[in-house]
């Protein structure tokens, strides 16, 4: 149930983060532990179904709930951790 709630929350945030610079099929996420130095990444929406990416979404939900200060989905983890997770998903 928590996973479904997390995915629904991600969809809600995604709808707010879609801009002219976000290609169809992707979502913008902000990554970083430091509130000031977050970096924006574009990730395929297919990542939402992957367990390793869902773990990042749970961490985001624990810290922010569904109110993300950047206006888009914010993932509070080190940038290198995010890159490792998403790189492994690209190889699938």
C-alpha cells in the first residue's frame, strides 16, 4: 500500500514538474543532500517501476512527504548514489 501511495505521490509531483524543457516520457528530479546545491536530472518514467528507484522515492517521501521545495520531485541522496542507481537501470 505504501508503494502505491508513493507512486501516486510521484505522479502528482511529476505533473507539476513537467515543463517545456521536460521531454515526454521523462520526469525532472532534483538530487542532492544539500538544499542549496541540488542538481536537476531527467529520468525516464519507466524508472518508477524499478525497485532500486522506488527505494529513492521512499527516502524522498520520508523526508518531504509530497511537498517538495524545488517544485519537482526532490531525492535527498548523494549525487553519486543517484548516478549508481540510475546507471544500473540504464543497463537493463
